């Protein structure tokens, strides 16, 4: 028998999830907590196999609670149960010790599948949550692939611009003509598709082209 604790401050959600689980035959709900404090107390006392955790609670947020549970319990599986489907929140929940992430509009079959998979040591994400993580990954990959290739001289000039040097000062430092420095600056702006030096430096920071 897999022992499950539901942590959700909405009675209809808690009772609804409990009913969905109850018909499985091998899943047993040992309690429904409405606050993080109550959940921590019950987890310490009963050590459930799985915690279904709403990430929006009246006395704490699910990220902090997940981390707090992990502070004294490494074995209980924790599945986020929420209506929030944002890549940053999903990633943060998993980073704080979560084992899965479900949206509250899930079907009974998916809920049972998620419990089974986390009990077998896997990370479970609902289809919608998995899509968000994939979109985030693709966005990062696109940014990396779109990063322009700079020459050694362009990197030098970009770094000196970031340090606050003017064109003539850079020319003196690198023993170049001001015209050559200005040409490199314009080439940099063209490569990064920006119109001002300020935009150039901001994008260079975001793409980690400095340093």
C-alpha cells in the first residue's frame, strides 16, 4: 500500500483528489492538510510515501515547503499539484527537491501514473508542464546557436567599451587608429543587430560575450 498525504487548502480539491486515489486499491490517503505547518507535522509523524503538494498555501509557498521537507526527509516523494504552468516555477520546484509536477486538471489515470513513476524513482511531469520545460530549453538553445562569433580584436574592443573607455582611448591603448576602432564598433553592432553602444553592451552581457 502506498501512503499518500494531500496538502491543499481548498477542500474540494483535497476531497476530489482523495476520491480519485481511493478507487485504485493500492493507494491510501492518510490525511489532508490545509497548511504547510500542519503538513510538516504530519510528515514528521507518519512519513508518507508520497506528498501531493499545492504550491500556493496560505502560510507558505510550495517551494519553501518542499525544501523544508527535504531538510529532514529524503525518501518521501513530493509531487507538485497546482494550476500554475510556468517553466521557471516548475524548474524551481524540482530544484527544491520535488519529484513531479501535475496540473490540477489532470485525469485520474495521469495522477495514478505520476504516483507510480515517482515511487519507481523517476521524475514525472504532466504533458503540459513537460511542454513548458521543452519550450524553455529550445529558447536557450536558440540563444546559444544565435550567439555571434567575434574576432579576438572585436572581443578586446567590446571589453574596453564595457569598461567605459571612449573610441580614442581604445585606439591609444591598442595602438590602433580611431577609424579602425570605430569600424570594429560598427561591425559589432551589426553582428548583434543593435543600433546603439548601450544596446550593444546590454546584449553582450545577456549573451555572455564579455569576460
